[in-house]
């Protein structure tokens, strides 16, 4: 039976697109469904500002009357212009272990992109680096965490057999939370307090107290992430969308900020309790009672997942990253966490990787973004 491609043009086909991964990963123990309430908003051009500066297409693969695959094509005009690129992206791809299905999906995006003047195709990649990116290439026996891809090993074979080559690798560290801080951390903290009296560490116990700092934090991201592959600065509207997407899931105890004497945010780190088991039990549905599983998982989880962190260029090299790490380790320890997941770090981000390794972190997952010419 041949494979045909159907473009997603209405709510009915979008529903098939959104819920297909649950069928493909039915017996995949480490796969975690998305939170479907967020998923519907993400793929809605009226709610997701990224659609304003991107061309997009969604498609389903059909074989024998069954939906057997999906893909999203994205042309991020803002990013392409900023980096002088003509790249089309394939993302959110799901398929069974069938080369023909995979080829048809990717070729659909490639042809669509080429018709719009694109020269290369990359993926898996979403609108920005804040969306799930890359195929997992190492660490298949580890559970998935939020905002990360979870694919079967065969996806790597399918993309490489299609002729794609490595664009960039990303690594994820696992850090063991020590029972008590090493003596060197105490010395660093004491030295910081002595030499930087104009700087203050802020810690939180309520989401309400965090809200005034959302824009300053994400503005700092805009200033510091300029060299991160795939990063595009947040607009004002996107800042609030991003915050609303994750803030309700985050315990304020896992937000650490450093402000200067003018109350300007110069450094921050944000983490969240791993809630993957709760999302699995809720099957991605918060209502009517799914949110209870998430709350329970957050309290019972022994893992803390890092989401974002940055230090203003003017304040780099002063130990702020270590100081925030000390504070985060203390909160992790006080809430019963035993491990920390670093989230994805670019393989050549040696400064961050050095910090992870200084804290005893070891790489336990690797992801790869692929690229191919459209000639």
C-alpha cells in the first residue's frame, strides 16, 4: 500500500495530528504525552505568536486508510534573516518504523520549503530552541522530561538513511545532589557575600511574587542567548506566552535571581520538579482531575529539571553561576531531590558544560539536529 500525504487544514485533522503520538508510543515506557491543553494552544495561530513571522504547514501520512505519521514544516523568516540562512525546518515528526513513511513526510516539507526559496532543511526543530529539538541518539533507557523529544532508536536510522548529516549535537547532564555542600562551595559563598555587597540573591515562596520579574528575566535571556543555536529573542507578547506555558508548573522555590543595587536582574536560574510520571498517569489531560496527578508527582519526584539560566555579560566571571547553583542545590536537597537534569546544552557550550562537570554532572543523554541540502 502506498503512502499519501494530507495537509492539516481543519480542527478535525489537527486533532488527529495532536493525538497521533499517543498511538505510536502506546508501548513506549519512557514516552511522556504532552499536556494537551498546552498543545492545542501551541498549534493555534491565534494563541502562538510565532506563527506571525513563520510560514508553517502541518501534514499527516496516510497508509491503507490509517494515519501513520505526522510532520510540521516551519520557515522562520525572522531567524533566517538574522542569520542570513535559507533553512526550512521539519519538526514534531512522528512515524512508525517505515522508511517510506518517513521519506514522504520529510520530502513533503522539503518540497514545500524549496518552493519558497529555501536551500537547506534542518530538524527536528520547532519555532525556536525552546521547543523540543533534535532526535535522541543516546540514553534511550532514560525517562523523558518536559520540553524534550522522546523517539525510538529507529528514528535515527530513518533520518540518516534519508541522507541527513549532523548539524549539531546537544548533551544532557545528570547531577547527583550531595547530602551537604562541599566545603569549597561555602568558601565561594562567603567570598561572594564579602566582595559583592551590592548584589542580592532573591528566593521565592509564591508565584505572585515572581510575576514582576518575568519580563526582566526573559529580557536577560535576550541579551545573553544571542550565540545559542536556534535562539530568537522573545517579543513582549512571547515573554508572557512562554511564562504562562510553564509558570503554573513551577514551584517558586526553584527560581533564583540575583539583582543589583538598582533592582535589575543580572543573573537567574529556573528549575522544576520532574512531573513526567504525573503527566503519564493523567494521560496529558489536566481536567477534570489530571492536575492532581501532576501535583502528586511534583511532591514525590526525586528529580529536579533545570529549564533556563543566564548571567548578564557584565557580571560573568564573578561566581554568580556557582552561587545560584549552591542555592538551587540547597532547595533541591530540602525538598527531597536526589538528582538534577541539566536539560539540553550545546556540545560546544564549554562554559556551561564545565560548570555541570564541576558539580559532578555526567552526560547521560545526547540529541542531534540534522541538516540536508535541498539541491
